[in-house]
C-alpha cells in the first residue's frame, strides 16, 4: 500500500515538474522569438 501510494505521488510530482518546465521553456522561447523579430 505504501509503495503504491509513494509511486503514485512520485509520478504526480514528476508530471507537475514536467508541466512547469515545459511552460517555462515555451514562455522563454516565445519571448526570445518576439525579441528577435
């Protein structure tokens, strides 16, 4: 039970980190793209 719960929690945190990193990367790319134009 504990192992499954930890696994689920870890997966959720990883997905959250990926979403945050993707949002920051896309925002930075968008800003750079507009600065170059």
